[in-house]
C-alpha cells in the first residue's frame, strides 16, 4: 500500500482521543515502523477511499473534487 507523504505546507489536525485508543495507535504505528502522524494520515486516507468507494482520488464518481478552504477570521 502506498504511504501518505507529508509536506510542511499541510495543516495540523488537533483532536482528543481516549487514552486507550491513542495507545493502540502508537502500538500499531510501532509495529509498522512509522510515526503516529504517518499512521493516522494513512488511516484517514484509507477510510475516505473506502467510504467513497474510490481507488485513488479522494472524490467519488460524480462528486466535486475535495478541496480545502481557508476560514476567514470571525467565520463560524
């Protein structure tokens, strides 16, 4: 399986997860000899591909491409 590559221009995702889940992710990342960041990024990409039923790109058939928009200050 192709690994997700990271670029410094990417944004940081901060989230809170239960302690047990975090430990399980750390163990899984160690078993695959990757960082937790790489493991989580790969898991999210895999989940999105499966959820959308696509092989490579992250937008499904007939759907608009996935894009990220920068929030403006004061936007909810």
